[in-house]
C-alpha cells in the first residue's frame, strides 16, 4: 500500500496556532510557549497520518507564517532593512519580514497561484549574500524521527522559489532572477546533505510553477538545477511535486526527463489533461504520485471513479510504482469534520475535510492493493447518490434566471465620465476624496455581543442596540477625522463572505472549518451546495441606520459574486460560471434595494477577481469574460447618480487591467502600498483610466503606523500618473484586523496628508 500527503494544514483543528501566535505578538506569552503549541500540533498531525496508514508523511510543511518565507529564511535572503546579523534567523527577524515593525515595512504579500492563501514575496538581487540561515527543515525531520516517524522533508523547489521572487528595491526590474540559481543551489546542497546525514531516505521538492506557461529559459533552468543537485541527492529518493493545474506538455517532457529523480507528483483533479500525457508516455521505473484526492475543496471523493483512474494508471506505471496522493497540500481545505457537530447531517455526509481526506487516500491505496474496504466504499457511494439527487440542491427558477443572462451584455446605459459628473453634482466631494475600505476593528466586546446573540444569551433588541451603538462610534470617529465618504464599520459581520452566505439560500456553514489565509489570519469559507437565491434584503437595515446618523455619504457595503464564489467551497457538480451568475442576481436585488433606501454610494467588493484567474493563459479569457459580466449584472439597473465602487487587494492586477476597466465601476480602490506601488507602473506605461481610482496609501496588514509625509509622498507618486479629479485616498484594505490605537493615528495621518496635498494643488505649488 503506497499513500502520500503533499502537505497538511498547520493552524490546528481549532486554530490553536493562530491564538498562540497572536498571544506571542501581543507579548502575552513567551517564545517557548509558542514553540510548545507548534511542536504539539506537528506531533498530532504526524500521529494522525501514522494511524491512518499513510506511508509517505511530509515534514517541514508546518510554518509559523508562510512556507515561502521559511525558504527565504533558509537561504538567508533577508532584505537589509531588517538589520539581520547573519546568525540563525529567529522570531524577531522572521516576523519583521512577515509583518513589518515600528520602523520598517513588511515584505510584499501576494496570492499563492489561484488560491486564497498569501505568501511573502522574496526580494532578491545580484548582491544578496545567501547563507544557510535556518535549519528548520532538518530540525523538523529530526523532531519527527524522535517520535518514531520517518517523514519526507518538503522544500519549495529552487526554480519555483526564484520565479516567484521579485527584484529587490533598487534592482533593475529586468534583472534575471534565475541568474541567482548557482548561489541558491549552494545552500540547497547544504540542506540536502544535512537531511541525508539525519537519515532521510526521501525528499520532496515542490515545483508548482511547472503548471504555468513557461518559456524555454525556465525549463532549461529546471534541468540545470537538478543536474547540479544530482550528486548531492544521490542516495535519496527524490520526488518533484506539481499542483493546481495541468502541466503543459513541454514542461512534462522536461520534468520526466530529469536524471536522479525517482518520482513525479501531479494534480489529477484540476489537471485532468495530465492523464493524457501520462498515458502517452511515463518514464520506466519511476514512481507516479497520483493526486486524485482534491486538496482544494471539501467534497467527499468519488472513490469508485478515483479507483478507476488509478487502475488505468497502474497499467502504465506498474503496481509497485503507483502512489495514491492528494492533488496538492491540504493547507487549502478545512481541518477536521469531526468538529462539525452542528452541521446538517445530510450535507455532512457529502463532505471530507483534511483529516477525512487522509482516510480517503489510504482507502484508495488499500483498494489498489486488493484490500478494498467494501463498507467504506458502499457508504461513499450512498453519499454520492444522496448529493446528486437531493431536492435541496436544485431550484429550477434560479437556474432559468441565471441561464437567461448569457445572451446579454448588461452594461449601464451611460459612460463612466457622464456618471461621475452626475454623481459629483449630487455628492459634492472635495478633490482627492478620502474613504476607507469598509470594516473597522472588531473589538473583543463586539465579538462577545455577536457570540452571545448567536447563542441566544441576549435578545435581538439588545443585539441591535449594541450594534447601533458601535456604528454610531465608527460614524463619529470618521466625522471627527474629517473623512469624506463614510462606512458603517461592519460590526454585524463575522466575515465578508460568510455574512452574505448566511442570508442566501444554497449555502451551508461550519463552526471550525477554518482555512489559513495568511499568517495567523484564517477564514471560514461557506459551502455552496445548491442553487443560490436571496430570500430577503441582507444589508439595507444597517446601511440605512448608518446613513441616518450622518449627512455625509454612507457607503453600502456588499461582497461581489466572484469573490463570494472564490472564497467559498464551491459545488463541483456544475460550472463555476453558473454558480456565479446565480450569486450575481442575488447581489443585484440587494444593490437595487439599497438604492431605493437612499444609499447613493454602494461598494461591491471583488477582492478575489484576480485570484480565480486560471493559471493557463488559454483558459483566462473565458474566465474574465464571465467574471466581469457577473459584476456588471449586479449594478446594471442603478441610476447614474448612484456611485458604484469596487475593491481589490493583494494580487498582481497589471496583466488584467483592461478587464478591470471593463467592469465599468465608477470608483475602484486597490492595494498598492505593500507592493511598492507596482500598480502605478501600469498607468506609467500608458493605460488610460477614466473612472475614479484609489490606490491604497498604507498597508493595513502591518501594525506599523505610516507617518503623514510618507502618505503624502505616495499621493504625489499617484498624481504623477493619474488625474487629480479621479484620484481617491484610502488604505489598502479593510481595518477589521487592526486595533483602534493603530487605526486612529493612521487615518489621522492619511487625512492630514490629503489636506496637505489639496492645499498645494489649490495654491498651484
């Protein structure tokens, strides 16, 4: 029986690591306390895999923040601004790179391929002095071995690491990052030698960039890298793992031709065409790690279908060389279904979280070796049939309404410049209007109120009164700060997707279905199991309440259909576009009800638009077509005087800027500060943008408070490439994760910087 797990969630079944990290960051616990929680988590994960019968168990997939940052630490590639002294990298330097500190900003953070997980982008250049500065990979291997578990140490592959990096500040943007390969490989050799000495017999290199459309230079670098490592790797079984999409034919040929590599891992859930490549030729004597159990979603595996796939592969690679695996790391799914005591039993029978996926992997491996658990397979088949035929899944009226959308374009009747003129006459905003993205800090008291209301410990009247009071405080704070377009702070909301899902049909919810987004930040994606519709208004009461407290414009705050899709666990029994159109119709109803209630500025966040972009270029145009169309559907019916905003964060948007323009929003706010104003380069290169735009002026994912002159400098950089009459001033993202002692001075400085620039503009300086 040969079974393998690519990687496993590290937060813990009840977010134990999150709470330990935040306690440590707040100075409430020691480094030893944090390390104890981490080691206990690792031990429990390894034991879980041993008990389930997994043969190839990973180590070094745990991280205190991010696996790419771990690699940066391993290579000693610390940017100079952190003042690192060259010794073994400890928590101070590590967390400063991840989160920034009082004096220096954090490193850039962006999405890990097309997932909602964020990684810390390495900053590299010709002058980086790489050194073996973190022995984490070896230490965790030894830690597992001391517990009696012989693991497969996992490293981000050297080629993927370099391709995912960016030139450091001051380094020419055309600098070839792959030119650093010899320097990086010198460190990898030291790590591999240490792992061999510690007793490792297998090693896994994750090279996910191989699923992208790569040029010949990158593929040549892959060949050169593993040729250089070959002698060091001698005596080890080497697995190169790919995931998230089909691997292109040229990359497949290059990968499977590598010498000294014993095994190749492929995602056969999202990479269905890869099966054809394998059937067309797989190197004799090599292991195939077949990723047939989905690491990205929470639906129970169709064991019968997977076993059929595995049986066909067995005929190609041989029984002794076929290993059953997950399609990617289980980092992207929830941890354990056992903790879901409140989930509907029928829906629960359709699901498998990470802990259950381990069992599925081993059940398939046993079946492949002739030890099929008939009862387990029978129960699985019953659940598959239950889901397929359940009347809860299908709503014929919703399906018809969504299908009818496809033939039309759905655009607002007038162009954006005409609308902006009409909106300005109504709103009378100053030049460089200020706003925030939506949420304000969620205090301990606020979370307590929501928790007690959900548990029926306080009445609805008490709950509404408490939330109104919180909104009043947020409105007064913004008025005192002299912010121009206000938000109500979203005190009634647990999460920007879950909140809406709870009020839409076709959604189910978990209690502990948490998934890491970045660092200690976790999200609890709702589960879209059926057709989606809106039974009643979702936000109108709170937005109207907030607007009644001020004469300034109050933004209605909604989450867009594509973001709800991409930040949920989505049904896999119909195209994602179908589900998105259903959500778009529900949001359209809400937008029109907000307008009727007198809300004249409505923000429809599409933070995850870029995230859902397929990794292969041949599939991107189709996605962007229906994703952008879905956004336009939501606001096609509003008046010219109603201003539609949208927001996007932490992704590389430059390559889809024309699709963003095609969304036809009146104002877009977008992350800009943490990525060194990368967004502005697209406008420097001549892209014309006529709608309102607010590139973020400070990073809200760091506790650092930006000074007024720094924010003013950012605004001036924006004015160098954008017209002053379309520019807005705002933070990078919502303020939910920050504390008021950080938010108040940061917003004070933001408004002060704006007024300083306004004064200079009015005086002609």
